[in-house]
């Protein structure tokens, strides 16, 4: 449904961005932020699904500067390279700037929303705190959300999704995030592990994935989408 296009970012770099046009009545723009594995077939499929729900989607290939065209599976050398890109080679702040560039490309047409998964979940939550141009944010299991980005309240309506059995995101941090009781935010915990939204991963949990998607779409619609 969608296609890869090229967009120039704030630093002058031209990176790939998956673009999916809204089907039917356009509800708004959506920036969809990748996992550490790149703009994979899973991410493209998610973008197409949101497009079918009426959202024009941009999903930037964040690691294109360091590794053009990077896509990885979930184990072995590809996984190790993904971790290296996310934790060592690619600045997180650049991901935020790339997300804002995509927001800027959509905002003249109406409301803009953001969602992200894993690495992208941290980006989506942080953008809800710092971008003045978002109507709502839905962040899936971002490990930085209950640690680095716990204390600051989102500036727009925001929800965060976590798996109770996520080995990489201790529940103590999630509970501390819930205790912050940010007025525009809700935190949901699912009886699932990390990556529960992806049917490509061993921790895929269909009931949790469906419920989280339902909550995400309800949020967007409540905020003008």
C-alpha cells in the first residue's frame, strides 16, 4: 500500500521514510517510529493498517545515516547490529529531531499523532513531552519511558503500554511511572512480555495487541483523529 520515499532531515541528511496515504476520509497524520530492527515488513504493515484506518503515515528509517537500508531479524548478528546502532552509533536526540521533521511534514494538513514500538516507544513518549505539534501519543514498551523520561509530564494526551513479564523493563519502574499520575497520561499493563504487539516475535500476545491497538485508536479519535 505504502512506498519508500526520501526526505531531508534537519541536519541535511536524506533518509528513507515509509509513506502510506490515508484511505477514505483522512483522520490525521501519524508518525510511526520503528523498533531497533529498522523499518521492517512488520513496521510497514503497521503503517498500512493505520492508513486503512484513515491516517497518513510517515515511518522514518532512523538508522539510515549509519546503516542505509538496515532491516534485521530478532536474533543473531542482525540483532547484535541493531543493538549497536541503537545504543552506540545513532544518537537518540537525532531520532527525536527526525520525528519532528516528519511531524512538520504532516501538521499543515491537520492533527498529528505519534506511535512507536520498543526503541520507537521511547521516542513517541519523549516527543509527547517536547513537541508542541502533537495531538496525542501512544508509546509501546519503551525502556526509557519509566527511567529517563518518567518525571516530566507529557504536553499532549499520551498512553504507554507495557508487558508485565517484560524482562527488559522492570515493573518497579512502570509502577513508579504510574505513581507520577501525570494528568494527560495513562499507563496500561498487559499480561504479556516485551514485543507483544509483533506477530513476528516469540512474545506476541494477540489479546494484548488487539486491546492496545483499540486503546490507541480510541485515543487518537478522542483527540481529533
